[in-house]
């Protein structure tokens, strides 16, 4: 049996829908802007050659594959452009 994945970022988790970084203390999904910013910052940190605009595009593309965000207006708009 494969490891579950966070529906917000795709990180491996043991149980639930969201990882410790994407959920608040009650287990609810944190707001889009907070998580988007965190994911963009993570991408830039892990790829020193990536500029912010590219990191944002890549993050929106990644988020379009995740259940929590695939229908979010900002993610949908990015896929249409």
C-alpha cells in the first residue's frame, strides 16, 4: 500500500487529508495565498537558479494536479493563460 499524499502540496503523510504545513491546528486547510507563498519560497530555496516568476508558474502548475487546489480560481486562470 502506498503512502498517502497531502491533498494540498503532495507531500507524503501518514493519515488525514493535509500535512502539518498545510493544515491549521484543527486540521483545516490554510488559506490559498499563505500556502502558495510558502510553496513558491520553498521552490526558490531548493533551486537557486529559479526566479520568482518561474517559481510561481511552476507552483501553480503543480497545484493544478492537487485535489485541494485544482478548481481554485487562481490555479484555473493560470492554466488558461
